[in-house]
C-alpha cells in the first residue's frame, strides 16, 4: 500500500514535466507548489477513504459470515423442531390408534358383559323357577307322605283291627 502512495506522489511530481501538446484539458492549478501538496493530500485522503471502505467491507463480510452462521443454526434448529413435530405427530397417531383399539375392545367387553348379565338373569330366573318347583314338589311330597300315613293308619285300624275283632267274635260265638 505504501509503494502505491509513493508511486502516486512520484506520478504527480512528474506531471509537471509532461505538459500536454495536444488539445488536453488540464485541471492543474496555477500555482504548482501548493497544488502539489493538495494533490498529495488528496491522494492520501483517497487512500484513507479506500482503507475505510476496505474496513467497512471487512466488517460487512464478518457481519455477513455471522449472519450466515446464525441462519444455518436457525435452519438446523427449525429442522430439529420439525423432526420433533413429525415424531410427536407419529406418536399422536399411534396413541389415537391405540385409543381407538381400546375403545373397540371396551365396546366388545361391554357387549360381552351385557350378554353375561342377560345369561345370569336368565339362569337366576331358571333357578328361582326351579326353587319354586322344588318347594312345590317338597310340599306335594309332604302331603303325599301325610296321605300315605293316613292310608296306613286307616289300613291298620280298619283292616287289621277288624281282622282281630272277627276271631274274637267267632270265639265268643
């Protein structure tokens, strides 16, 4: 960079020796001494401006690199979040399918329970009817037993006692 400055200074100093011979418009000042100093200062200002522009460009490049890094990280985080969302959606669908299957099983179990309750009620009704028939049969058996005792008693008293009384009558006769 320094060599370029010196080259420009030498170039400006050497312009005084090279006067144009053709129709060339010269923007030189009338006084050569102070104009050269101004030219050198102008060149220095141009270099300083170039240095400032380079610094700004370097800072812009750094900012751009940081921004790109931030964008890359944000994209990675977004992709991770999207993957998590997809995974959660898959888990949700699986849970919903499980809940649906459980609902079907619950409905089947409820229907089986209703059928079992119906069968239990029918068996209880049959049991109740059987108990009534058993009580009725038991009551008939008790009545039949009582009737049998009465018949047996009648047989003893009427037939056996009359058979004993007949021999006595014939012996008394």
